């Protein structure tokens, strides 16, 4: 499940867009000004930023420039009512990856989001496989040895994240940052509980599970 920061001060737009994207199985957080957005981007990790140009505090262009200056690589979709070619040039030169003019159709927004995520996320396949475990990311169907396994949303999100980043070790804190909402009360114990449940549902406990504990460091999915 991709984690998106949506920076928009018009709540009449922000919440319908958030609801739409959440129905498409994204984790979405809203920021209503440029200062708060930069604060979040310095602390939390996101897979995509949807950034309105005209926001209080720092403008979307300023947020974009400052984020790129501090080394931020997360793709940015810039939203604005400005439609001149020179405006688009300004936005792209500031570091945006794509540009969508208001008003827009939600289906077009979804298509732009999918395209940017495909470029950013390591695996672009809709079906992910590791050993005897398979995920269809479009239907969110998980199978083990061709038998469907039912996971709750957070179990699924955690498994998909692992399968998109195989053989990489993540601490409990890193997993919380990437899979849970930024204001979550989740802890290392929460991660341990979900890892234990995932292993059980996938049919293997350690040491035979594909999800390994790297003692003193964190967890990884081993291919």
C-alpha cells in the first residue's frame, strides 16, 4: 500500500480526493500548508506527494524546491489552476515530476498517481511472487501454494511492502514509518505481533518463514 502526502488547503477538495484514493487502497495523509508539509517530509517517508501550488505558508513551488534541496527523491505531482506553458515549466523546473491542472477528473488523478508510483516503486509487476507466496496487487489476493489466504488490511500492506523490497532489512520503526499513518500509536510490539500473525497465515514459523528476523536490527523478506 503506497503512502501519499496530499498538500491542499481547500478541504472541500482535500477530503473527497483523500476518500477517493483510500478507496483505491492508498494510505493518504493531508497537510493544509507548506510549513507543515515540509515538517512532515523531513520526518516521515512517503511514496508520493500530491502538492497544490497555492497553499499558505510556503507555496507548493517553495516546498518542492526545498524538498529537492535536502535530497528528497519522492515523486511529486503538482496541482494548480495555472495552465500556461510557462507555469508548467516553472513547476517542473522546481522539481515536480508531473503536473495536473484544476479542475481535474478523479480518474485522471488516479492514472497519474499509478504512473508515478510505477516509476518510483522497485517492482512494477501487478503480481508479486516469493517462493510459494503470491500477491495479485490489483485484486489484493494472496495465495500460498495456489490456495487463497485471507489477510486483514495491515497484514496485507506489510506483506506487500516486504515483497516489493526483498532481501532488505527494515527496523520496526522503519516499517511503522512506511506502512502505518504518521500519527499512529503503533510500536515495536505491534510489528512483532503482525509479523507473528503473517508467518502463521503464510504457513510457516521461523526459521522456515520467508519473513526473517535479523536479531538486533529488524526484519526482512528473504528470497
